[in-house]
C-alpha cells in the first residue's frame, strides 16, 4: 500500500516528532499544501487533541478543519462562501474513512497502544486529500500546489 505525501508527513510528525493528532494534521497539511503558516501555528490546535481532552470532536478532524480554513479563507469565515460546503464535505469524507467524528468512538476502532492514534491521523489525511480533490474537481478550489502531491507516492511505512 502506497502513501500520499500528506500521509508520509503525518507519519513523520506524529511518530517521529511526537506531535498530537490535531497538531500533526495542521503541520502535515501546512508542509504538504505549502500553506506558509507562521511557526508556532500548531500551538493553536494543541488543546484540540484527544477531542479537547474530553472525548469530543476528534483532534485529527480539528487539525484538518484548521488546514482547510487556512487554504480557503482570505479574510474571515463569513466572507468565504465556499467554507460551509467545504467543511461539510470534509466531515463527510472523514466519516467515510473513520466511521465517526467523536474521539471515543474512533479510538475504539482505530487506536492501538503501539502506534496510538497514528491510524486515525493517516485516515484523516486520506479524508483531507479526498476533500481537496473533490473541491478541485468541482471547480471550487484552485490549488497553489502540485496536484501530484495528493497521489500515493511511496510504499507504506508499516
């Protein structure tokens, strides 16, 4: 099984650099999609890890949401007509990949003591890639990066 560049970056940030799920997704999307976020931006997502440490909305989905917002919003949410549709699409793709959006239900299926939430983060990356592709294919987003970045590129790391 091959991994996309986003999935490779997710693996590196989560396993090698020990970032949380929410931080990992934002950092990996920033690197992959060349969002040019300022250093330290991931700190804004730190409190969303583990469903805000209360088992609410999955931190990986929060990280994807932040990255998608960074990709689409020029001034603010209310002036970004595509944002509601894009977020609904992201949540739909996330649910297709992970079966749920709440941390406890996802952990029951995708968590392992050895890799913790790596599988969740990798599936969130697949959902993010699919969302970006869907937006591009529907003519709703003009990427500022090479589309080949969304394709599987390297053999799986595990």
